[in-house]
């Protein structure tokens, strides 16, 4: 009979470990007001968040006075700053070695029940960012379309360096 008790304890211990690892491995969701940082990352709730699958090139600096205080940075970063309105919802994909989080981030659509707008996809679609090699295939397709239409950085005869 002691053998049976040991096997039940072992199974319960294994189930507890599986549950604990599932809880700690669950991706985080961050929601809140976002501040765009000079490198194109976002500051949300004390965390540095990078848009998953997106590379924002550091081009010529421009300033905009549409907001107070004036915001300056590389043109794609300024465009992102102007795009963000209200609260963002970010779903973590992974934590990077530098402690920042890579995540899909979206903001509410203009109409109440429309799905959230994917900021990474929007940046690529408008030609202000590039799809990284690990990006979803949709991002790479959006990049090719933006390039063919000469949108954003592609309109400046941007030279791709990877």
C-alpha cells in the first residue's frame, strides 16, 4: 500500500509543477497609456515594450509641435507618436535579454466594437517600419506593398540594409 500512496503523491506533485509552470509561462498583457521612446519602443506601466516583428529605422530627426511639449526623434518614431491615442493593449510574445518585452500592441479602433488596430502592422503598412525576419508572413507582405507604393521611408528611396 505505501507504493500506491507514493504514486499518488508523485502524480499530484507532477500536476502541481505543470500547473505552476503554465502559470509562470503565461504571456503577460499590459494595458495603459504609452509613451513613445526615442528608439521607437514604448513605455507602458513601467515596462519597455518593443513591437513584435518590427524594426523601426533611425532616420533623420524631425520635430513636431502638434503636441506639448514638442516631440523630436527619427521620422518613423514621430509618426508612431502621432498615431498612438488613448490606451494600448499589448500581449507579450517574449522577454528579451535586455529586460524589455516584445509584444503585439493594439489600440482601440475608431468605432467601439471594431477590433484593435495592430500598431506593428500599421507601421509596416504605412512604410514607417520594416518586417524583421521573425515577423509574421503578413508583415512581410505589408512591407512589399508599402515598398511598391513608395510609402513612408520607401518614398525617400530608402536603401534596405539587413
